[in-house]
């Protein structure tokens, strides 16, 4: 049986099958290498995406913080300007009231005949209607007397102090 020409190998493939198996092995090898490279690249791409996303988030946060600070500064500046405008109006009104009172007081001082005797209550004897007359308040520890001419002059200021106080 030695000369029959057949080998004793269990697996004998035709040349065609061997070529197909060789191409299959090469294709599988190439596919495995491609899969490995793709896996590594996907991991790198994922890491790049995370880093880029983090950087973008940090930049967006910094930009929005800066924008909020600018808006807050602008709002505070507008508020300060509005408050200054309102304060200026109030100060002008107070200045006008003081000018009127100063003029009236000057007229009383220039014309002592205008002064008439008027009782002004003190802090100890408050009037029922606080808008009906001025009240004399003494400083703590001060002598609780006012010379009569000053009391009369202060009483004459009632005509101007009460309308100013009511506004």
C-alpha cells in the first residue's frame, strides 16, 4: 500500500480549498487588525470628545460669568444714576424749601413788628394735632427756657414750617 499514491494524512485539502483558507486567514487577520485599530481609535476619540466637551463647558461658563458681571455692573450703574437723579430732585426741593424759610425768617428779623405773641408747646406738652403748631424740643441737658423774643420769632415761623413739614 505503499505505492498507492495516497497520503495517510487525515486532512487533505484540494489546492482550491487551501487557497481559499489562506485568503480567509488573511482576511480575518486584516479584519482583526482593523477592529483593534478601530477600538483604540474609538477610545481616543471618546477621550478627545470628553476633553473638548469639558473645555467648551468651561469656556461657556467663563463667558456667561463675564457677561453676567457686565450686566450686573451696567444694572448697578443705571440704578446708581437713577438714585442720584431722584436724590438730586429731593435735595433741590429741600433747598427750595430752605430758601423760602430763610427768606421768611429774614423778613421776620427785618420787620420785628410782624412778630406776635404765640404760645409754642414743648416736648412735654404735645398738641393733639401735630400739624397745628410747631413744638419746641430741648436738647438733653439743656436749660428748658427760651427767651420770649426767640419764642415769638419761632412762633412766627409756624406759618412757613407747617406747610413745609406737611409736604
